[in-house]
C-alpha cells in the first residue's frame, strides 16, 4: 500500500523516480507526487496515476540530483492532490513521503496545533513532517536527530523518506512495519518500497529492519542506526531478480502474462525439490524442523484473500494426505480473537507479497506463544520471509497484476509438496499412491499448457456472460476453494458481484438467486463425489440457471446438461486446483477486458496491503 522511491547521487533524479513509481504503481494509484532538491525544492503532485503526474510536470523544472517520490493508496483523507505525497513542513524546508499509518496522529496534531502549526491536508503524514520540523526548531536538531526523536513518539507503522533543503546532500529513511529497501550504486543510493525500482540501477541492496534509520549522503556515505541511536552494520545482499520479469513481454496486461507463466512458475516451484523418478520431495525448511512437523498436533494456516484460498486447499491436502488436523484462518480475524495457540502447533503463514500487515501481526502473535511459524512467500527478502522461523519461497517471480494468479498456483504447488513430504514421513499414505501423486505433480506444468489451449473458447464464453450483474461459483472438495478463488477474481477485476459456494450448500440459500440471468460456474473435475455434483448441476438447470462447467476431458453427463463446457486434462483429485483454477482466471480476465475495466489496476485495490 503506497509506494515510495527516492534517489540521491550524481544523476538527474526525476526520470529515476518516475520509472520507479511506475514499477510501484501496483501498490496504489490514487495519486502520485515527487519533490526534487535543486537549490530550492520543487514539489509536483497529482491525483490519479503516475501518467497524470508526468503530464502535469510537462515543461516544468524537473532538475535535481536528490528527490523523493510516492504513489498513494488512500488511508487518511480522500484521494485528491492535497492529500497526495510528498508532504511539506510548515516552514517549507522539509518534504516527506510515507507508507503506513500513524495511529496517534490526531493527538500529535492537536498538540502541534496548540504550538501554532496549521495543516493543509487530512493526512497523518503531514502531522509527522510537522513534528520533525517542530523538534528541529525547538531543540536545534539535525534532520537525522529530529527524525529519530519524532519516530520515538509515533505509534503505528511507517516507511518514510525525508529531505531538507537546508541539508541538501542527504536523504533520511526509516521503517517500522512497512518495507523499505536501500539500493547501493556507484556514488548513488536509491530507496524504495521493494526492489523493483532499484534492480535496473544496482543489484546490491540492504533491507532496512524495523526501527532502523538510514542516512544516505550524496558523497556515498551511508549510516544505519536504530531509533535507540545504536549504530548498525548493514547486511548487503545481492539481488537475483532479472529486469525482463518486470515487463509485460508482449501481453496486453500483466495478469494475462502471469496466467500464461504458470507453465513455468509451477515447474520453478518444484525445481530441485521433487524428483518423481527417484521418489523424493525435499523442502529444506521442513527437513530442518522435521521434528516439530512430525510432532505437530495441529496446523493453523493464516493468510488473506487469495492466499487464504490457497490455505483452504492446503487444509484438504494436509488432512487427506498427512492426517494432520488443520485450521485455516483469516489473519485479520486470528490476530484479534485471542486464539488458542500451543507450542506444539505449526503455523503456516501464506503471502505472495510477504508484506500483508494482518498476516505479519498474526505471525508475531503466534511466535510470542512459542509456535513454529513457517512462511510460504513469493517475494524474496520480504518482511514475512524474515520474520518467520523457517519457510519456502514459491519462486513465482514478480506478480504485478493486482489479481493474484501465478502466486496462487505457486502456493498450492508448494503446499502440495509439503503435504506429500509429511504424509510420506508420517506413513499416512501408501507408497504407490505417494509415487502416483509425485509423478502426476511433476507432470502438472504440461497439463497447465494444455488447459491454456482453452483460451479462445473461454474468451467466447466471457463475451456471452460479461453483461451479467451476478455470478455464482460452485465446487466440491478440493474444488470448493477454487470456486471461492474464481469468485474473488471476477469481483476484483470486473466489478461483477460473485459468490463462491460449496456446490451442495447452494440449496441452503443461494439457489433462491438462480434464474435465467444467473451464470453458474461449476468446477466439476472431481472423481470423488462426481454423482453428487451432477445432481447439483441438475438443480441449477431446473431453475434455468446458465451453467458453465469445467470438467475433465471426455466427461459426458455434465457436458450434456451444461450451456458451456470447458474440458481440461484429467488429474488426481488433490492436484485438481492447479488445473481447474486456470479457466476461472482466464474467464475473469476476458470478462474484465470485455467490460473495459482496468485489469491490472482495479479500482480501490492495491497489490500489497500493508495497512490493517
Ligand atoms: O500478498 P498477500 O498474498 O499476503 O496478499 C493477500 C491478499 O491481499 C491478496 O491475495 C488479494 O486478495 C489479491 N488481490 C487477490 O487477487
């Protein structure tokens, strides 16, 4: 939520900031702004996207080798250009960009107002920059010192970068609860919310830790201290991310590219971890904590949105294959409901971004109670990957479309391997079934490629139903979480109201909604309970619902009843979500495109939800 980028060095800052903001735009696109230091301060900000900011700055003075930029997802105050960042101090000397929420901002604001400060915006951020100004002038503090003292008074989460025209060769950056990465180039530094704006300038980075402040100078000097004023030795890491993975690669949208990438991302997730011929699966983190996993009396899986849906698939996998009881929790509910967590529990935290605030808070809670916390994360070096006891990356590469696609199948692939590894160690499945699942899992990327061949047919179906106002998604067993995921995809990018339901549950309520205008998308690849799902479809047809069925190749009974049938390769039931979700991703994509929606940046959403 909100993207920050900053530059200090020998080059012009503006183009670097703008390119960086475009890379970070997935984090928020309500407004964008930059402040540039060049003798004085030039501040440009605009409601809307980075492209609006670019148009606005046309012909204006954009020189300066020091600058900060921001793309906003509104929390405090409307998404207009007054509330856009950077925010300026009352005396005009300081400018600050911020990601996060200052929870005690209203108390601080009242205290500052009593001291004569006046505010232009409704934001918590403006309060922080005034507080820094106040401390500077009252106690004659340097920028760095004033930032340190101000942050010690702040409750909440922040990633900030501040500049001061009276100390023009310096950037001060700090974080707590919101991510910040420092890029170290030759005689230059970059600061950003993630590594994507940095990668094309340098691969050497430092991930700032919570409650650390970095001072970066134009002459190449860098110092990191804690808010308690202790000097830290920075840990410099080398990024492995390739720049091509951040481009659209010929596709119209990132989402479509990411859907197609699943043939390789699923294979990448398994690479070096699974060998069906030799009959093994090895996840390093699971091996390291084998004892804790073997003794686990219960697993609690936490996540939000699509990650929560992947967790629901894992519930079926772990219980069915490894016979471990599982609870799947929304991180936001888990953290506030005084949950019972035992030391013998294993908590699995799922997150594409590794930065979701609710998931981070739930992890902290679980760790306090002594449970082992295992992260399944996509973004390398993210906060969750660093906060957990152990974990596995899904290696899906950057996911830029706000609607999660390849991260879901990456998470499910990883969790399937985990369930199989544990099932094998615990002896809860037969050797022959284990071997069959391994062989089938290894073959899934080829089957994904075959599912993608349905694209033209799905495009046609999308046109037929794109004007609907509602849609119902049904599935049973392993395909029930897929129904939820299909409904979420449709809602978020096409703004059509959609609900996911267990197919048999339909008759307990949603059946009342069904008429000839209601598309009902049924994921019906199940071998288990096949007859039951056939009956559920009959119930829909009896009410004139329009059935779009996803079935296994060669299926007859459902195909004869359904209005549209999408055939996908057959697989074992526990692996079905890896294939059956793909037609649903494509269906949402083409419906959204048909309705003229902004697929990669749907309204009101952001890729990385770093506020609660
Ligand atoms: O980065 P995370 O996996 O922790 O994100 C969780 C949700 O915010 C995310 O899955 C969201 O629901 C997506 N927009 C779904 O497509």
